C-alpha cells in the first residue's frame, strides 16, 4: 500500500551530509520537504538541487526545512556539490541523505521491496521512481505528494505555492481555487455557514450555492 495524504510520514535514521539524523526529530515542530532524485551526477537532478539551493530562504520564511535524498552514498553527495554550484551558481547547504542500502526509498514506496539492498551498480533507470516530493507538516503527516518522470525537471515554485495554500488552509476554514497564489481570493469551506462567514471574513461573494469567495485571511 502506497503512502497517502494524511498518513504519518515514516520515521527513519539516516546518514546525511550534515551527519546522522532521526527524521521526525530533525523536522521538529516545523514543516519539511523531502525530495528524492534517482542518481547523483545526472543532468536534470543537478539543476534541481541547485534550484532548491537558490530558493532555500523562501522555504525558511515559511518555517520549512528542506532535505534531499538519493540512493548514492554521502561521500558522493559531497563530491557532487561542486558540480551543482558550477552548473547553477548555487551552493547546496541543506542536508542530503545517503540511502545506499535503499531503506528510505523503500520506506517511502519509491522502490519495490524486491529492489535489493544496495545502490551499487544501479542506473538512473533502475531508480526512475525515486523522483518524489513529500511535504510534511508539524504533526508529521504527509500533506502533499508529487512524483515526476526523470526527464521533467520539477517546478519548485509550484511547491512553494502549494505550501502557502496548505499552511493557509490549515489555519483558516478556507480552500484555494485553481491557480491560486498569495493575495488572491479564497473559497469558504462548506463547514462555515453564511452567518459565520460574515463574522469570520466580512463580505463574501456567492458564485454558486456551494462556491463562496472571500478575500484571503491575513491574521
């Protein structure tokens, strides 16, 4: 059975470029993004890790820690950082997990149980499913899962946008419409009556009996 939204993110202990971590303890009382890549020294992933390094401050503003993972050993991650900086201009300072025994990849359902227990000799194609992004909340529950094919670089601005929505809707009884971004109107959930909506949000617009929009809450 694969991991689903609202499942508890599996805890694990792993070696990283920042030393040994216990995942839930490392997350602490904030948010986290765990993103995986199939193999070091590959072109798309090189651009992705650099892109994440370039917007790490944006995640930090949202109280979100970021951590990468591949099935390669930690010493390979350290060597790869120079290539990432050369290609993208950004230095990777966030931790990278070395999952050379494939335990975390299997734990997060990115590789099947019969994938073996060693990264040695594996190609990017062997690890094609290790291309997922997990957004994890302070309650250690999975809030979002995205999985991309190897040839399609991920849009991390979209992940930031989704985090903005997830954090907003966790605090207020609202939802966000298609293509929503910070500052746009939001949808009042069905659990809020019209009377309560006026108390909570002030004016709102009824588009359909089941679709009411209001200004984005700021408090």
